[in-house]
């Protein structure tokens, strides 16, 4: 099984922290091997084409931006 690269794009605001927690819960519930990276550099975040944080990227693809999805939603994005 390949390792999922989960990236939280945000400056470390409360919503960003919540998204990171939810993403970890989702990955653990799915039993995935994953690597969680927090991308806090504005230029790097903009490099993903993201204008609103927080955002979630999986294996380099932005899945959601500007809101914190539920754990169930994140599971679908990771599956």
C-alpha cells in the first residue's frame, strides 16, 4: 500500500489545526499509511492555486479549500 501524502495548507489558524486533526482521524480510521505535512508558507500555498485557507491536498492535489470538511468527507477524499 502506498503512503498517502496529506498536506494541510494554512497559516496555523484554529481552522487549519482542526483540519489537520480531522485529516489524521480520517486516515487512522481508514487504516492508511500517511505522512502529514503542514504547509504554512504563503507562496507555497499560492503555488497550489489556493486563495482561501485552510485547504487539504492529497498527494499534491487540492481536494478542498476555504472550509473544514467533516471526517467522513475527508475519508472519501483519501479513499
